[in-house]
């Protein structure tokens, strides 16, 4: 298998950039997600699918609490990439200083994002280094105007020093992921 060729193909599959927040046992956290997508064609039965790395604190809270909010991000939310995507909630409160509120499931709704989808977990799939969570939508709506941004677009707009720190962070995450698969 040509791993580089496969990487080039799979790197085009990014959905719009999203943040995922959750709560369990009185603790709340949020992160930038690997991927999210619509998981139902029925309007009366909306579902979404998210993928969360097992090593992340958000994963632990999701498994424990069974609830999450998916937030659609815009260019105005690029600052969240470093804040939510490059440090662990185990090291401190990533939500401190952000405007948020809890609604239907109790998970934090980040009020500066384009919109939110509040969900209860209805199923999981173990994908080795990550878990896929199927969420039943219980609430949601727009919060601010703007257009969704993809990871490809976000990368082109991030300052070089932030992008360099992100790449270093990703390299460490990949090593952890290999360990989860037993291929370290």
C-alpha cells in the first residue's frame, strides 16, 4: 500500500471544522474534532456522527456522560483551534474566559460559534485509536452569521507559528494513536 498516496486522498475528506463540547460528573471540556457528518436523511430523526481520539479528555467525558454539542466554526473562530485543539482539558479549564451556556443536555454551548447541535449519544463504534459517536439531536440552532470553514481553509489562514505548534502537537498525537493500536 502506498501510504503517501492514501494520505493525499484521505486528506481531502475533511468536513467543516467543528468543536465538540461535553460534560460528565460536574466537569466540562471541549476540543476540535477529527470529523463530523450528518448521519440521517430523515428530518424528523436527525443524527450526527463524530470521531474523537481515545487519548483526549473529551473522549473520557463523552464515554461517561453520553452527551455532546457539535459547534460549526467559521473564520472568526480560528482562535479556538489553538485553545481547544492543542492542549488538554486535563491540564486546566479550556472553557475559562469563553462565553458559553448549557441547555438541553447540559453540555457547554459555545456562543461565539456559527451554530450548535446538542446531542445524546445513541451508539459508538471502536475505531482503534478513536471512537465514532452517533448522536441523536435533541436541540440546536444558529448562533452567529458567517460561513463554515474547512480544515484546509483554516490552515491557510493560521499564523505560521500557530501552524508549526499544531504540526508538533499532531506528531505527538499520532505517536499516542499508534500506541493505542499497539503499533508503537
